[in-house]
């Protein structure tokens, strides 16, 4: 699947890619540049209590 780079350097992921990664617009991804000129995107690991802490601080994600 090809991705086009926009004039401002942004890339846009298809709905299929977002669903596969389990992310929504505005979420963060980790990027890794490999030695063989590849870019790998991954969902960052979350701490086990992050949801609880966010809810206690009133910053829960919907």
C-alpha cells in the first residue's frame, strides 16, 4: 500500500491502516528508522495504570 507525502511533509494513513493499528486521528505513533531505509510505525506501549491515572486527573480519552 503506497502512501503519498503531502506538500507540508505529512502522511495520511488509510482507514484500514488506522483500524489495524487500533488508533484514531490525533493519537500518537512511535516511528523507527531502520538501517535498511525503512520506516516502522507502532502504537506506543501504555503503562498498565495509565487509564486509571487519566480518569483520576479528569483527562480520560473517549
